[in-house]
C-alpha cells in the first residue's frame, strides 16, 4: 500500500488547532486548513489535483470528528468564494464526498455530514492486567457478572415489551403546557442546585396523592424523589446491607431485583408464592436465616399476577416486627392493580416504621420521564439522603415541578382512568387473538388482577431465552420468564406487554409472532 502523503497526515492536527483554540465556524476552519495545506504543498513540492486536495482535507476532518456528524457544510458558492477557487471544483469535491457516503444532500438544507463508524479495533485480549491497570472492586466484578439479568432497555420496538403503559394516550399537550408555564415563570434562583431528596412542592403533592390513592399517611420529609425503582433498590440495599448479609425476595420476581442484590453480593434467600401471595410460613422454617431486608410486590406479585391477601400482609408485618426486618414494598402498578377491591398497603398497616414504600411514574406515564419515589422510615432518612448527595444529586427540578402540577390539576387521576380503560380493551383483544392463533401450543396464565402484562407458559423442552432472542431478531419483544427465578430449574415462559401496542396492530403482531414461533420449533 502506498504511503499516505505527509500533507494529509498533517491536516487533522491543523484542524484540531483551529477548532479547539479559535472555535471558528466550519467555513473558516476549512479555509484556514486549506491555506495551511497550500503552504505545505509549496514547501514539500507535492503535486495533487485541487479538488482532490480539498476533498482530502474535508474527508480527514470528518473522519477525525473535527467536522462533527450533523454539521451543515458551506454551500458550494460560499466555499468556492472563501477558498478563491471555481465553484465547479467544490461541486466536484462534494460529489466525491457524496459518492463515498461521507455527506448527504437534502433539498433546501444543503450538504450535511453523515455519521461515520470509526474502525477502532478493540484490544485483542481482555486480560487487562497485562497493562498494569488496578483490579476491579469485588462489587464492580459482581455487577458486571450479573448484568445479563437486566432486561434490555435499548429495544426500539414496543410489541410486546412488558413494563410499558399505553404511550400513545399520554396527554402530551397538557404536559407541554405545564412545562412551558414553568419556563415562562422561572427565576434565576430556580436554576441552581436542588435538594437531593426532591423539591418540597412535589413531595407535598405526592404525600397528598398517596393519602387519597393508597391511604398512606406520611410526612413529606419521608418522600425521596429518585429516577426509578432500580435506583431505589440500589440505595436501600447499600444503606442496609454489607456483602454477605442475608436478604429475602420472592421467587419468582423482577430480574432487576435479583440483579441488584446479587450485584451487592447479598446472601439471597427465596420465598415462594401461592394463591394468597408470599408464603410467610416459609420464613419460619428451620433453614431460614435471619434477614435484614425482604423485598415483596404485594399489590401484584411479578410476573404471576397474584395479589397478597390482607391476612397474609398482616402475617408478614408480624414476622418482620419479631425478626427486626425491613420490608421493601414495591408498588410498581398499584393504580392499575388496586383500582377496585382496594387492599391496604403494607406501609399503611405498619405500626413500627418497618416498611419502605417504592413507587414509579415510569410505568404509569412513560419511561422517559425518569421519576420514581420512596417513602422511607425516619431512621433510614439521613443515610439515604447522604447516599443521594454522593451519587445522582437530584432529579431535575423542572421535571419535578411539572409533575407536581400534573398531579395537583387532576391530570394524573384522569390519565390513570384512561390507562385502565385502554389496558382492559387491549388485553381482551390480545388474549382473544393470542388464544385463537396459538391454541394449546402456548397457554396464557389466567389472572383476575389487573396488570400491564400477561404471562404465557411454554411447553417442556422449549427454552424461553432462545425463543425471546429469535423474536427479537424479527422485531418482536418479550421477556423470558426463567430470568425471574433465583433458584435452579426455572419455569420457562414468556412475559408479554400488550398495553403499548395500538389495537389495530395487536392482531398483526400476534400473527407475525405465531409464524416466528412455528419456525422456531420446527428447527
């Protein structure tokens, strides 16, 4: 391969100097680099066609991100005038860049720089110790080891992804109007740092909301605003557990819960679920070790859809009081699960401040909002706030103020009613279409409790993770049931979220999924 001319090798460095010291616009940057190139041409006696020199200059700048993706290049007339060359030269330059796919031409918008995938080879060996790097912490290694338990959040497809509300009915205009109102009236003092635990305005709104919706009576100071339930778990786990400490969780449960506590190197014990919910009797068995913490989802055990009875809740609280255990009550879909036939929350039944109550708006409004909350016992408050100040600092105040107004103006209540109505409509359509398509091949689990997903059991011999991967390659999303189990020999199945899919697409997507399933089992 011929050696690259020294002239072109020097261009990225020259452009770097121009961009990072003088911050010229793109036209000036190209012009200055072009002038420098001409000086070097004279000194080196190097001969190359004019349009080739300009092409090489711009190409190198794009490859080195000196002209970033999305930048609009000067018009051919502007650049020709600046460089004092003919316009036909610049046209020829741009045509070559277009041919090589470095830029794109849009009518009325000119020439825009396209994204370039840089060919950077990763290290041939992952044995980084040969470079003298320090060892990772045991916690870092633990979280890295368990990352596969976390269900992907990168999928752009929504059929039939669990954990999503009906995104198409979110009242965007109401939210936008509240947001505009916030920014119209913002004062400079509102642009400074905010309290790590959340704004007083949102905490008071949430305290009132929880009182009316769940009969939870709490001091607003007990409410901690976070980005979601995953962060809540991480914070409480770090505040209470040392590596090796024992905690208890339901089996099955959220894979993210399993991942967090495995990452924290907890000694995890499990307790099973029956038709009345978490089996408290298993906590008193001789082999059960004292737990500092227990995680439960009483309003709708995930993903089975069982709701914990009132008597079982009272049993669990009695056990926790006798064994000095803190309960995490993860109430992720309460508005949907308990819209009718309300059962008091563990937090509202608690008389000894042993329950930390978790809620999130990410599953009710939309995931991009990134707002959740904890209601924590007073004795944990200082430690939780200290950890917050050492980590994320605070959720943006603008989001908190808008959400507070969204609650106070009754928009949230009205949206919840719409979510429940649409969810019931889409669930009925989904289940009817699914059963007609799959018959006895894949059976849906029946549940009278409202939820935003359904559980389907697979026949013996079918691995749910392999089937889920097969679906994903063809733009159908499901979560494997087996990931919800801590113990060995997990049940195989699919967790399917019907709610975010418009009714007119549900049938189409299920027919596609059935064809994919038949292709999978025929292999």
